């Protein structure tokens, strides 16, 4: 049995801003189910949704600050969660990274710097917990200083650093080096320095014993200038210690056989029942209720990464076809306005809901025929996996985790029984439109469409599979 300290700035269901929280809520549970001794460590934000008992463990002194460590449990699991309690940094409303107005907290370097220091104290068993991990598994820039600081210790645990999104690097002005008391031995170009700035993510990329990212394709892509944001050289140099492990999904929460949010549960054996869910979506969005019209959907953050510009460019031409489109999301105001204008122009075919709505996300996944993910880049992506589980055919761009989890529908893949979606390569509206047309043609042959749905629904996206790969990695280290 291994002892693992899992370090993350967000963990579902305690706190979530994105996919990172989903992974960091599910993976530790799956690892615990493989009989490993795993503890999570997380800052104690005001917004944490704690349902289990909280217990005071100890006070640790670092950088002339007294920091409390509390303990609770991850709901529905045996996983212990250590909470780093330092109210003047973390006890504020708003989310982990930005205030209520969406502005980054001005002291983010200090906040996550302190979080990393405490994780190091726990990792070195200096927090009076009588527990020393064999492995410290860090996630994204907020935890990047942990491998760096541990590299200066005598006989530290092995470290793994997982990149969930290279676009966020935790870059701060050089003055932070002094404010955070960063040891001089870490401050150089082959260390934490990045063009005269302090880079948290480099702490993970340079000093971790092994780097993972959330899909094999993304692991290759980040070694190129297009996806590496200036760190591609470093990543290519560490190529021998870099790999991709695809995320799983929560198979209980996203299960068409038991989903409490949807009008009609169904399986791949009674797919006709899925129709009622289509009606539910059409009614919810006040679109004409018609079984025959192909229903497209998109759920997600409305940002450039997700290829929303390609979609906006396609929509007018899509309106000449026999289809409907619904969207749930929020993000850049410019995209929100463009989409609202299109919905107004084509009320019979386009409907959008701005905001975040978990229940509606389930209804849309279950009720639509086709799910769009034209992302520019996608480290792993979750929605394309949810879609397949619900027999909703994803149209994805061939990038990152999308390329690794969706099999394009071709005569060969149909014959092999693996075809589960439509994949296009070029990041252009034309290429997306081409894929949409292919979907319309395939839908007109019900037996083929059904085959694709059954293939999609029978894929294994369980966390157990991913957890086994992480465990093998821990063993190797
Ligand atoms: P990312 O982490 O880049 O945002 P992912 O596809 O990995 O993208 O994960 C996004 C998660 O957030 C999914 O669980 C998705 O269903 C959910 N989500 C995103 N936007 C919304 C929304 N507006 N309403 C409900 N769920 C959403």
C-alpha cells in the first residue's frame, strides 16, 4: 500500500471552477478504491461546501505565519481531506482565484505560495501528523512550488506533476521571489524564472520526478510551439519523464440508466426512449417539438479555447439545414452577445441559456442527437465522454483528449464497431460545417446512426482504468 499526498487547489464537490475539480474529486477516490492510503490537501476557502465533520489537527509555522491544518472527509468516500486554514488569505467570498468581480486576488502568489509551503511540511512529515507520503501528486500551477521546494529537502518523497491546462501558468512579477522567500537556488532560468517572472508551473515542470497530462495527444502537443506557450523546449527535454493519462468520468453521476435529472432513463438496448429527452429539451428551450429534426447542442465555457468563434461563423449556414441548436454556457461577453443575436434572428432553430446549470447540462446531454466540441485545444475534455455515454454523437476537432476519446465514423471504423462520433482536423468553420453535413447524412440512415450510438455507449470511460495507470506510474517511481 502506498501513501499518497494529493495536492490541488479545487476538489469537487467541495469547490469547483472547472474540470480540474472534477478530476481531483474523482481520481483520489478511485485510487483509494485500489486500496491505497491517499490524503488530499486543499486551502480552506470560505466557499467550501463541507458536509462532513471538521477536526483541528495542528498548527504549523512557516515564513513567520501560524497556519492551522484541519481535517475532514471527501463526501461519499473514505478519503481524508487536509484543509490549510489561513483566514487572512482564504476566508473570503468569491472563487479560489478571483474575487466577486472576477479580478484575480492581488495576493495570489502569496496565497498559493503558502499553500505549497504547507504541503511541503506535510510531505516531509513535519506537521505532527505521523504520516509521510511515498508520493506527492501535484496538480496545475497552484501547486507548482511543491516539487521545487521538495527538491531541496533530504530524501523527499517522489513527486508527480499533472498538467490540466498549459494555458494557465501562474506567472508573477519578480518581486514575488522576495515576498515568498524563494530560495536562491531555485531562481534561475533552468529553475523558476521565466522571462524575468516567477513561474509557478515551472516548479512542477522542472523539478517533478514525472510529469503527466490528461491525454496522450495533449502530452505530445504541449511539446510544440502552438500549445507549449514558450515551455515546449523544456517539455521536449523532459520527454522521457512525460506522459498522458486520459481522465475518467463519474459513471454514477453521468449514467443514462439512473440519471434523476432527465425525463426518461434509457440504455443502449432501448434507445427509442431517448426521444422523450429530446422532447424535454425542445420544450425547455421553446423550440418546435419534432422528433425528426436533428438536435445539436454545446455546453461549456464560452472562450476562444472552445472554438466558439468557429461555431458563430457556422450558425447562419447551419440554419439552411433541417436542424436545431441549443447552447448552455457563459464566458466572454462578445460571444454571449453574438449568440443571443443569432437566437433572436432564428427563434425556431436556435436557443441559448447563459449561465451555469448542472441539471440542465444532464438534460441536454441526454436529449440532443449531436454534441459540438470544435475546440482549438482540449487537454482532455469531459463533455465528449458524457455525450458518448448518453448516445449523443460528438463532433470534435482532432486535438488533445478529443482525438483520444472519439473515433471518427468511416467505413472501416463502422465495420470494426468502433465508430462513435465525427472528427475534423482543420480549425476552420468550413471543416466544422463539413462534419455537420456528414452528421446529417449519417442520421438519415437510422441503422448506421444506431450503431454509432451503441458503440459510443459501450466505451469504458471509468476512473478505475485511469487510476490503475496512475498507480502503475507511482510504482515505477
Ligand atoms: P473545461 O475544464 O475546459 O471547462 P471540460 O469539458 O473538461 O472543460 O469540463 C467542463 C465541465 O464543466 C463539464 O463537467 C461541463 O459539463 C461543465 N460545464 C461547463 N459549463 C457549464 C454550464 N454552463 N452549465 C453546466 N455545466 C457546465
